[in-house]
């Protein structure tokens, strides 16, 4: 079984959008697809076979104040309005609907990662947790602490999957994958502790103590999981796709020219994937 993982990274994951558009152009499919944060939305459009859809969200819709802006703080209490992204825009009567029927008919498995904001435990969701015009699990996976409100799933408040499990490489292998393509949205190398994580941990210390703890440890978790991925890569079981640089794009940077450059990097770098997947198929 061949899988693919998109680790997300906010607007940096336009890199992943480029990767998936190339995969659609090359006719590459996977048995198992795992998305974290923005990566879950990328995977959803890929499984729905909607080439170019993700690119529009990063390049066009991110400029709208309804998507992200200080004015949202007054309206909904958060900078990011995930209900606008995955509801207003993505619903069947929306401006850019997700093709729910095609996604569900796709025989690839779909795993979505979120972090329980109360307990700090990792939550995994699948196709069965999606319903037409109800994409709350995508919202939950993408809910960056302090920038977006946690989304309640089954009564539990869920936040960004990248906080608790930034590179879920073991999840893919535990679920039966023999080989995995891993999409990173930063240059391949250790993550240093981010100032934003430190500030977030301080601000969340008393209201979300377990989430605060995870933010303090996120860079260490990322580095341990990346080391595991490199071990699998050395065995020929993992192909790591990552940008050589991020073109100045941070999590919420919506600079059009640099987003375009990062998208093109993803599209070009994905040229390596087809041979990796076909080599695996030929050995079966």
C-alpha cells in the first residue's frame, strides 16, 4: 500500500497544492492519504480530483477579509474564519464547492489529524466523519491555536493537528502503508523553537494547559518524527518532498508573487513522485 502525507503549514502549504496538482496531471493515485492542518484540505481537493482548487484558496481567497483579518476578531473572536473557508466557500451552494461525491467515491483512504485542545491527545478522523456541507473535521485540523477557534467534534474541542503530531509518519505505516511520500513545507532539516510557539504557550498556559505544553515541545516532536522519516527514506520506504526555501512565506503570509513561486516549486518537485510510486507497484 502506497501512502502520501501532507504536513500542512498554513499558507506555506501552497507548496503542497503544487505537488497535488502535478500528481493529478501525472495521473498518480495513492491507497492512503493523510492530511495535517492545511494539508487535510489539500488532500480533500486531490481526492475530489479538483485540480487548481487549492491554489485558488491560497492565492485568491486568502486576500479576503472574511477569510483572515483583524476584523474577524470582532465578528467571531478569531483572526481566521474557518467556517468561511470550509463552509461558505466550500459548501455545495458556495463559490468553490468541494466535490463531496467524487471524494467519497474515491477508493483511497483518507486520514485527517487534529489535536484535542483539552487533553492534548491526537485525534484521527476519516471519510466517515465528513458529511456533505459539513467539513468540521477539516476546520478542526486547521485550527491554529490563538488564530482560529477550536472546533468541537463529538463534544471535544479540536485544534491544529500539527501541534500534537506535525509529521505523522508512523501513523501511515501503522495503518498499513509499505511506502510513503512525505510532503514537507519547510526545507528538510531540524525545526528550531518558534517564537510564535513560545508566545502561544504562554498565552494558553492557564486556559489550555495541555495544548500549551505541546506548543513548547512541538519543535522536538517535529525533529524526532523527521528523524524517523529519514530512517524510512534510507530504507527506500519514504520519499521526502520539500522546498529548498519557502520564498519568504510564513504561516499566514499572503504575498501573491512569493506564493506563486512556492506553488511552482511544489509542482516541479513533485516530478519525482511518479517514478517512486510506479517502482513500488512494479515490485508487487
